[in-house]
C-alpha cells in the first residue's frame, strides 16, 4: 500500500466513524462508480490499526468520562457509573444478535444494490433532520432507551445508514439530552471496536511485513487526528442542532444514487 | 495596570497529558513495535512452496499478544490522571 493511500484511508476512517455520512454506504457507491477493484485494498492488520486509532481518539475526547466510569465501576456498587456501563452492554446486544444470526441476510445489501444504499441514505437524512428538530432536554439514557439505541446501531450495519447518525437520532428522539446522546453513541461503540481488534489480532490471520510499517504508522496517525477532530466537531454540531447540513448532504447523495440506479 | 491585570487573569493552558502519560505511551509503543518485529518474516520465497513457519507460535500467538498488551498500555496511558495521584 502506498503512503498516500494509507493517509487517505486513515482520514476517511477517522472522519466517517464520527460524522453521520455512512462510510459503508459511500464505499458501496465508490465501488459502483469506480469499479470493485478501483479502491485501495486494506489488509486486515490495516483495518485493525485504523479502528484502534478511532477508538483511541474517542478515549482521548472522553478520557474524563471513561476514567470516572471505570472508577465507579470498580467500586462494585449499584452507582451511576455501573448503571451506565450496563446500559452500554445492553446497547451492544442487538448488533451482536444481528452479527450472529443475520450475517448472510445482510451480505445481500453489500452486493452493489445502489438503490438500497440510496434509500438508506435518504432515511439517514430524515433521521438527522428529525434529531435537529427535537427539543432540548436534560434527560439521560434509560435502560429501555439503551436497548432502542442499540437497535438503531444494529440497523446501521446496513450500507447507507450512518451508525453515529442513527444512534444519536434515536437517543435524541427518545428525549435524551443532545450532548448525552452523542456521548453515549460514541462510547457505546468503543467496547465493540476494542473487542473486534482483540479478536482479529488473536485470530492468527494477521501478517506483517517490515516495509508496511511507515504506511501503517501514517494511517494510524491520520485516523487518530481525523478522529479527534471529527469527534469534537460532531459533539458541537449535535449540541448546536446543526445536523441538517449532513441531512442535506445525505439526501442529495441518496437521491442521486436512487436516480442513477433507476435511469443510469 | 489594566494590561497587567489582564495578563494575571489569563488562564494558563495546560497539556492534556503529563510526563507519566507520555512514559506509558512510549512503553506501550515499545510493546507494539516488539510485537510487530516478532510478527515479521516466515513467508516463503517461492509462491509454490508453503512455509509452515508463518504460523509459528512466535508469529500467531506471542507477537499479537505483545501488540495487544501494548494497545492496552496505550489505553491506560490515555486514561491515567497523574494529577489525581498527586492529590
């Protein structure tokens, strides 16, 4: 992999992990426009490195929250932090169930079905618009809410549905405070990413060549910095109800995708 | 006078990480680098010939474990709050 490819892929990963634009949807569109082999191929190790970089950027942004959560959790009491951790676990259940039982069904959507990607992007646009319309509250995430947000995360496996967009919108539409919604959305995915990184690393399928080191390092730094910027920016956008810009973008791309698959 | 007051009131900007955080970041990096170094090699020079050494204990167990420990140390380094220890 070329150094420039690694940096570009790192920046894309860092941005799309947090900004509500659906990386998988754009990847499918990119494949349809440029051809399946036009995009630079990522090795499993590179994917692991980029995911870890975005998880680290989340941890840096929320380091105080994570520190408090871990401190409270290890007191082994039914305190706010333990409840928050349990809510994170509950939110992971739907995506885990989908991953275990519906993997083959989901594969169908990753088979160049551009019309589906377009429709999903339009759904993302509607969700983001509705999230911006929601009133400001100071409510936190409930246990039931955590499960519903988890269901939104499971649906976001589909290409075109943004994970951050779907989960933040679901939380805000449930009446949760906007900043708390963004915080929950970004923290809920960290255990999933770290678990996946550990599973992939220990899976015995990773190999490393010394000449990849510079590209991998550059990709990691690019994803980490882009992730830091995107995470901080996204929290601000959610708080200031400025998701409509992304809603407009997703709507335009979604409509073009639908039109292209019908008339193209 | 007013200028001086302004200077006094200016909040001092601090780095989010202290010396101890960087120390652990570098220890984590050393583990990751060692893991990757141990992971290298083992490939066959001839594409027609399979070299089982690529799946040796060193490459598929020890090296990823060291990388994983290194990643864990990185997380610890980020979450470490040296100010709390001083208090």
